[in-house]
């Protein structure tokens, strides 16, 4: 019984040790997890096994420790930024723009990927860095070439998606021989270059100045029309008022004349007396000196008073 227990303990320890070694790619068992691709490479010159074995699906395999080595590659979709791509867009703008984008890619063929970038060494990070550097350079040229076929309005409108798809298609065709697959291109910034930006700002300032001048001209025209209408209305009002005033004055004069005529007909002598008093009031004051013939009719009523006193 003790013997069976010892055998079981040894077996468990052996399995645990093999599992521990497998997790570190150091034992005879190779474990491949989700999101990984593993290449079993020969570490010495052997007449067999020249082509590396590939594990690109979750599972396990066996290898000869010491004669082979395991290279683990990240098979997930990776992200690499590409910034400040100088692009000259299609007329009518013909301006220079700076484009920033992000590339989504993954390893499609691990064996071809290793053949292409294996010179970078056995370090997986060095291989991935080499692949991203080459991908960035290639896509830089593709982005510049593809965007130059379009206008700036296309980049800001609904055509942006089709432009990105065209870049992906050309990138996939170019990178197929390297074992890399370009998944997507995402634009993060599309902006004029500093020189082009100043030209655009100057164009905007000129346009806004023209718009302001048009508004001022329109406002001046409308102001002149309003003033003209107001002046015409004022002239009509003044003319109508003067007309009404003249009519009222004429009616008043006619009424006064009628009243004077009626008064004159009632007592002509008294009316003449009143008219003489009004004439005296207007012609004479404390500082008035009049030289006139005594028999002048102007002082008839004074003479009449003198005769009446006598």
C-alpha cells in the first residue's frame, strides 16, 4: 500500500513538473494557449525537422528537449500607431495634410512570419517590433498614395470608410508574403500642415471679411431705404398737416369775416369805433409821436370827443 502511495506521489510530482516545464516551454510537452502561435524550431543541425512545426490552435504537442526550442508568438490582433503622414490631397484643395492612423494587424502565417523577420533574433518582442516597423513603413506609403486620390471633403465624409478599406486591401496584398495580415486602418487625426493651415486660415479670414463686407453693404442699403421711407412719410405728414392748417386757418378767417360782417351790419358806427380803437392800440404807446394833419380822419373820434366836451 505504501508502495502504491509512493508511486502515485511520484507520478503526481512528475506530472506537475512536466506541466511547470511546459508552461515555460522548457519540457518535452508544448502547451499552446488561445491567442498564441508556437513554433518548434531545431536548435542543432539535424537531418530531419528542418521545417518548424507550428501550433496555431489551443492544444499540446511533444518535442525533443535540447534538440529543439520553442518560440511563442502573440497571435492576437495588435495595434501600431502611424503618425504624421504627409499627404497632398486631390484638387481643388491641393493642400498638404498630416494624417495619423492606427493599424490593426495579426500574424497570419507563423512560419512565413519567422522566415521574414527571423533575422531579428529569437526574442518574440524583437520579431514583433521588426514586423511593426516594416508594416508602418509600407502602410505609410500606401496611405499617402491612396489619400492623394481623394479630396479633403472625401476624408471628412462618408468616403472615409471606403478609403480605409482600399488601404487595407492594398496592405493585405503587400504583406501577404511576410505572414502578416492587416485587419483594419483607423484614422485618428486629419489636419492641415502648419504651412497649409496658415493658408487655410488666411482663406477663412478673407472669406469672413467678404461676408462681413456683404452684410455691411446690405445693412447700409436697407438703412438708406428705411431713411428714405421715413423721410417720405415725414414729408407726407408735414404736407398733410400744413394742408389741414391752411384749411383750418382759411375756415377761421372766413368765420371771422362772417362775424365781422354780421357785427358791421348790426351797428356800423360801433364797428368803425372798435376798428379805430384797435388801430389806436397798435399805433400808439407811451413813446409814440405822431405828426398828422388835424383834419385827418384818423382822430375823428378824438375830435368828436373834443366837440362833445365843448
